[in-house]
């Protein structure tokens, strides 16, 4: 059995008869007795080696992942949180019984957690750019702010370089410029909750007096190592004895129902400053 489960709270939590758990995908295959002669099936290299090593008691099988399933995601629990966490999890389970629909006995089953990941999209030549103009009362000319990134896709552990261009033609003075990378996590299955948390921040003392301009680069480091105590951050699914990282951005294919995704993750770079005077 291959299952994809969305869990929103502890496994034993039940509120007004509604369990905070939902199977997003479930498929079962009979491995023994064999429905097809295994000699006629196509096997991977690893399956061929295991068949040679284990002999007649080895039964190869395979599952196909539908295109619309989400990737493994979990929300980082706090230091005092216990029990199951909010997550999208995948599991392969082997069991024996009279038929595939009967209730599974733990003593006659074995479970293996697996992790579903995604390839990043093809690199785009379009660099993200955002710009805006502010007009102030009692000021004839505006403040123009432009921010850009060198590319659209960043990999885990890679620094994010941000170019900032501020043209201050107004009568205000600009100070306390700060930048942050913010993770936006949307739990879409039950409550449509949205959580916005900074995963990297750069606070500067740079100023842009009235009638001057500033053009400079800042570097941000959005990595899990600096956010291990942050409760509620979205992480890529974790396997036993393995570390993980901040959750990858969700890539949702066209015409896919949002409810099936469970948890959606995206990132944005935010520029803040104070205008005074």
C-alpha cells in the first residue's frame, strides 16, 4: 500500500467527530499470491540483483505517483510540542490478510516512510524585478525604489543576492533600510491558514538623504541552520537519521485542485525602510 496523508495535529485528536487527518492518495497492490509471473515483468537493476540474492521468496513491485500529489512537507514543531506534527507524509506499507480491504493488524504489517521531492524548473532568463514610486505630502518629487534578483531559482543553502536602487527626489530622508526573505506557508486543506515568517533578515544603517540616491547589493542567507528553533516553519519532509532543509517552493500544475496539495509554500523578498523629516 502506498499512501499520501495530510495530518493537522496529533494522530489521536478528534474534534466533534472530525479527525484532523486525511488520506490524499491511497493505492494497494497484491504482491503475493502473484497476479503475474514475475519472470515476465520488467525489473529495475536493483530489483534484478535482489531477486538473484534473495531467491524465490522475493516479490518485486512498483507504484506510480500521480502528477497532482504534493511533495513531502512538515511544519517544524516547537521545543515543547509532542506527538505527530502537521505534515504531508508518504508511506509504503506491507501487510498480510484475507483480503486487501480488511483492517490492518500492526503485528502483521511493516511500514516504511518515504519522501517525495521535485526537480527544480528549467532555469529562466527572466530576472525578477519589483519597483514602486512613493509620493509624500508637501514634497514636489517622489521617492523611487527598485529591487531585483539575479535569477528566479535558488537552491538550498545558496545565498540570495539582492540589488537595491533607491532614487530619493523627495524632501524626506530615508533610513533604517532592511531586507528579508519571507516564507509564506498556506495550509489549504482545512482552514486555509496562512503563516508568514522571516527566514533571513539583513538590517542596515544605510541612509538616503533627500535629493540623493543609493545603489547597492545585499546578501541574504535563508537556511535552516539559522532557524532551528522557529516553530511553524515549513520544512522538506524528514526521514529518520537525516537532516532536512527549508521547504521547497510548491510547484502546482495546471488544473490541479488546491485542496489536494495540503500545504503550499512560497518565498518572497521584502524591502523596508523609514521615511522621516
